[in-house]
C-alpha cells in the first residue's frame, strides 16, 4: 500500500484535462519527458547493443503482463522479478514482426539470437522467458524518472484544479512497484507503439530514432535555458515548439563523437545514421561538424507526429493517475 493512503482523487482524471494542462505548460514538463526517453533508450541499447532485440523482449514482457491480466493476476515489482520463468503460449513471430514493424526474417533471426544467449527458449508455438531476461530489463531508473515526470505533472494538474492533491514522486514509485505488472504495462505499450511508429514513419530503425532524439534533446535543453532567462513565456508553445527550436541562433549542436559517447552506439554506426538523417533533411551539419535539426518539410512532418504524441502521452499519464486513484483507495 502507498504510505498512509495520503492522496485520493474524488473523480476520474480525464485525458482531455491532462492534455490541456500539458499543452499549457509544455516547456515546464517536456524536458522531464525527454530525459526519461533519453535514458530509457540508452539503457535499452546497452542491454544487447541491438534495439530490435530489446524491443522484441519488451513485446514479450508486455504480452506476459497481458496474460497475467487475463487471469486477474497482479504481481508487485519484487514478486515479478523472483519468478524463474514464464511460458507465453500465444507466441507468434508474425504478430511480433508486425507490432514492431520489422520483417519476419529479421524477427526470426533476432529471436534465435535471444535463444542462443539464454534469454528465451522456444517450445513449439510457445516461448519460455527466463528470469535473466526480466533482470536485464529491470527498469528501476525508468520508474524513478516516470514518477518524477508524473509528479511534476500532478503539481500542474492541482494548480489547474483538475485534481485536489499533488502526488509525490516517491508515492508514484511505490504505486508502480506495488502494482507493477499492471501499471508498467501502460508504459511498455506506450513506448512500443510510439517509438515503433516513429521508426516506421521516418527513421527506418530504432538506433536512428535514438540518435535523432539525442539531437532534439540537446536543442531542447538550450531552448529551456533561453525561456527560463526571459520574463515572457511563449504563448501556445506546444504548437510553436518547432519554430522555437529553429529560432535558436547561438552555436549549438552535437558532433558524432559526443553522440556516440552519450548513446553508447559505436561511432562508425553513428556517422552512418547521421549521414542518412542529413541526406533526408532531418538534420543539418554545420561547418564546425555539429549536427542540429533542419528547417525542412521532413521536420514539419515529424513535428505533426510530435503534436499527435502529446495526446498519447496524456493517455498514458491519465491511465497511471487513475491507477493511483484506484489503488490508493
């Protein structure tokens, strides 16, 4: 149970309310979100040095959580990570490939690689996921970061009279860990859907998504610093966010070596992905070798997806806030 049952919502939190608060306070909250994504992707890559394999594992873990829910089983964080193995009977390579927007051949090859290193074991149409697989994706840091994000959002929701009490980051961590297989599945499904759609629409592979996101994250930090030093907050900055980023005139950007160091992706791979991004006008390279987002039609298309994603962030956040409402009563 959450400590002292100290917070209670009198009514269900609506997605529209969360969306409106996010839109109104976009810069105040989006940096926390970007930090969550940056660290999640970096840790994901480090696990296998291959994001396709990591996303396959995340898909299998999410399906495990779905199976638990079908039988009204709910494990907390420690209980789940003490399970030796779990057999997922509704396993299908075609469905995994479709969900992650990869070819059947790629999905089959990556699953075989996961078998070779003892992460999973196939058994006819079922797959057994071993405990070491769960431990590889133990999301202690990510739970802390999403709790921080949601806590800051709850402060803004209270300020707008959407909820009657701010929720501390610690209480949210306890909520997620105490109801782990239920709550964390909201986040996994969001991540798989959002990042796979990003990849499918624009970037071909998850590593390119990660590299591009690092460049955006760097410019967002510069924009946040600029806004905090001005007295007037930009109106409707959610809608003008791209223009705000592009209006930064000071020297900024990241070089290939820094991106490799920050992401853990080998420098030759980083350079190859950067060349793709430059060729397709997602980014540009300055004379000093720094990469930043470009003012192109491609970026405008990405920005439309960013705006759509604000609603998805709101939906995921709303589910976790309402889980807090249910489980704290």
